[in-house]
C-alpha cells in the first residue's frame, strides 16, 4: 500500500500535468510564466482537497469562514480598521471561494493595502496621547476582550480607543512602580522617593518607548508576512492544526514547525493577535521555574533590565527570536493569565535538563506502600536504538517499585502533552494481557487497530491514572484504553481533547523541475488521521472524562481543543473487540461515592473550587477600571485570594515520600541532580491530588488482586 505522503505527491503531480497541458499553461512562447502566488494558491488548495482528513467544500459558506477568521487576525483588538473599512471589505465575504479557484489573491491584496494605510495613520495617535499626563482620578473603564469590542465608527472614536488602551498600559506600569517603591520603603532600601507625578511621567515614557519599538517592527512587515497570515486563515478553516509554512532559513523553519524555544522550553501559538503558551517542555527552564502555564498570553518580552517589547500582534517567529537567547541570560515575560491578571515571569535561559523529561518514581509510605511514577511526556529516541523510550522506562520503574514492595500504583500523566504513539501502546500493554489499545483512521481508509501483543502483565495490581486539562494525545490514548478496559481508575479533570494526527509535506517535493523558477514554495502541515478509543468514540474534542473528577482551578474555563477555531468534530466508529479486565472487580460507583465524600470534607479542595469560580468570574469580567485606586484595590483583592489559596495548601497532610535507594545512588555527588530530586519529593508531599489517589487505592482498590485471571470473551461497548 502506498504511503500517504506518496499518494499526496502523486495527486499533486497529476495536478501539475493539468497545469502544464490544460488551459492554465505555465510555459510557452506566447505565455510568460504566471505569478508565483497563483502557483502557490492552486497547489495548496489541491493539497488540502486531496490530503486532508475531512476536506472542506469550497463554497460561499467556506468563504465566509475564511473572511471572518482573517479579519479577526488582521485587527483583533480593533485599533486600526474603521467600521466603514470593514463594511467595504464585506463585499468579498462570499467571493473568496471564487478567487481561490482562479488562483487570485484580490481580497488579500485590498485588505493588506488598507491595513498598511491605517497602521501608518495610527502612529500619530500614540505619540500625541502619550505626550500629556493621564488623569487616573477619572471614573472610566476599558474593555480588554477584542471579541467584545466594535470597530470605531470614525477616526475620532478610534483615537479615543487608543487613548484608553495607552492609559491602561500606563496604569499597569504605574501600579507596578508604586508597589516596587513601597516594598523598598518597607525594607529600608529606598534611595529616592518619587512623587506620583514623577512616576506617572516615567510610566508614560516607558510605554512610549515600547510603542516606538512596536512601530519600528510594524514597518518591517512585508507582503509575504501578511500573505502567510491570509493563507493560514484559509488552512485553519479545515482545522486548527492544519497550516502553511513559508520558506525560511532552516533554523527559523524548524522553529515554525515545532514552536519549541531553545531558551526557555515552551511551545507557543499565534492566536487572535496574541502569542499563547500551548505546552511547557519537561525539564526546560520554564518547567523548572514553574510560573509559566499553558493558556498564558505573552504580552511583552524583556531582556534582563531592559525595557520590555510588546509582542501582541507580532509574528510568532519574530516573538520567538526575542524570547530565545544564550544560556544564563534572563528573559522577563509579561503574561496575561486566564483570569485577566498580569504577571511578570523572570526565566533564566538554559538547556533542557533531559532527566526531568524522563519517567521518575517514588514510594509513598502510608498504610501501604504506594508506587508513584511521573511521566512528563511519551518520549522516544527513534534515531538511536540504545536511546531512551518512555515505554521501556516505565516498565523499568514498575519493576523497581515492585521489588520495593508496592501495593498500588499511581501513574501521573498530568501536563503530559503526548508524544510517541508506539510507546503509549507499549505502556498500556504493561497493565493488561493481549488486546487492542487504540484505533487509527485515515479519511478514506478503514480503521487500523493497534494492539498490545505481549501476553505478559508487568503489573496487575491497583492502578490510578492522574490526568488534567493539559493531558493530551498519547496521554489520552493510554487513559482511554485503561478506562475502557476498566483496568484503572482515571482521576483528575477532563483532558485536552486532541485526537488528530498531522503530517508535513514539502510542496517543492511535489513539483517537477519545470517549476524550479517558483521554488521554494514552503510546506503544508495537514491533519491526516484521527484517533479512536477501542469503544469506538474518538478522543477528539471530548478527550477523556475521568471516573473521579476532582476540583481544578481551570475547570470552568473553555480550555483545550474545544477552544480552538474550527476543530474537527467528535464522532464514533465500530468498537474493537476487547475483554474487560475482570480480575480487579472494579466498583466505580463505590469509588466515586467515597471520593465525593472525602472531597466535600477537604478544605484544600474547597479552596480550589472557590478559586476556580473566582477565575471564571475574572475571565468573564473583561472590563477594567482606569482609576488608579480602584485598580490597586482589585489587584490587592486578587493577591489576598492567592495568599488564602497558598495558606490552604499548608493544610494538606504531608505524605511520606521517599526515592528508591538505587535512584539516590545514581545521583552520585551531582549537587544539581540532588537538588532536583529533593524538589521532586517535596512537590509530592503536599500534592492534594496525589493524596486523593492514595486514598482511592487504600480505601477502594486495596482488595484488588495482583495476578491476572483469564478474561471473559466479550466485545462490550
């Protein structure tokens, strides 16, 4: 059978023949070569139509989706375009599909010229507004959510919107300066006390410098940059993970593919004019520092003590260049949290500590010995047969824990963004006999069932798997399989919900030498497959709902795949044939009831629930005061709630957690490794979620057998 990549290339090659021999002739004596943009658009659209898992019908409805998505990205915060501009552009709302068939970029070209003009005009606004003091006694507010804003009806209204935005950013700086001065005053470190007028002037000057830098960058944006944004609006209507990557030098090209930052270790995405954190790389400086979280929106990037640079509206690769840097240097990220609060996070750039990304284990000594394995990711070194593989590593950790006398196991997949599918299948096989683990389906093909074919059960005792909203992809596959087999109790919060697979296709590889004059064209990332549970349901969009749902700070927020624009839908296929794990006689109703009782009596979980509700309220409340005293009062209230939450953490019973002797011996005299090991243990001792997992094993699963009996031969849903 031909691979998908080969079939994709053949389809595009046939398309090329049509281009060369049909009505659309590229090379002839009478016809000079057509525009490169036409070639690119036609090849991309053919690639999307032939290779995507669920191709879109190119009609007026598709055109409207592209128009709306591109307009949002062109001016999400509505600080450039006027309502009349948008009305004039709307004549193209149902014409984009026709233009794409013709290889035309007319709508893009008109909108690009328009936004260029409006950006140049707006440069005068910020300079004039920031030249005069703001009145922070005046009672007024600003709407901070671009989706809730309307386009300005005229230039006077637009200028007023700019005034409020600049006042708000100056207010944030001023509040930070007042807080910093007060702290120095209390410590006795204040050399010179500044007046409110002096601080206000300094805050405006800092904002002015920031906008000077911003407009320097805006002036460097070229047509190709904007064309990429437009093409990705087209691709993202298919699904949020499908996209176009223009030609770049190799270094930037790799960054665009992975989104991985060498300096701090975070995976980023450009969304609605913002740079959002999607994933934290295990073992990275961000991972070890701990404050940067998925869902954070990066607003500014500062180098050491230098004035930070605004990255909102910036291209992703340009923002990445600011964040990356030499080992040992500091980058300061100003981020907006999901609740609307602003936090500055200092991170010392460093190389990724590989050991932190590998499976680690410990023993929790309570009434019984409970094994604990933390798996940050499903890693695999396919380039080196002697490299590290997560499936093999987890197997080793299980054997070590069994030798230490464990009577139950907690597998922690929280914040595990996935990785190697084969390792997820192998890992699931450690806990069951032979059987299907996951189904993988292409658009046109029959679902392929991936099985565990090893009849040996490495561990057959009580098993709890911890997940949260950042558990995705391979994590969801493993958790779903164990849930369908009723082999484990899944505990935590609903998972991310990404059940799709992407592949990259170099467009140049699909075009023959006749097109060399138009190369390089870039690459296309396509969603080509979907994951399905063995019970027939996909993990796409819905993820995995835990058997025991625990209070979570983000539980009321729209988070995960469902938050993305135009995600592929949930659907079902025929279940695979599998036999439920009978040995443990798992009584989930009893587990849920007992856990519910414990949660209701746990003060920390009550505080987490209160925090989650507050976060939802803050997230919905996007209108902020522009009065200094009121703003400071709101910030003080938020800080007080945060301190209450920290205090509640102290109420968590301290678990007795120890590392295995052989793990301690392997640390040797490496002080950095010893310190990280101590931090690993410390983080577990007062982890309320781990505490509940321990209680589930001891109170509800402690009668489950360690050996495996022959399962009944049934094929349940």
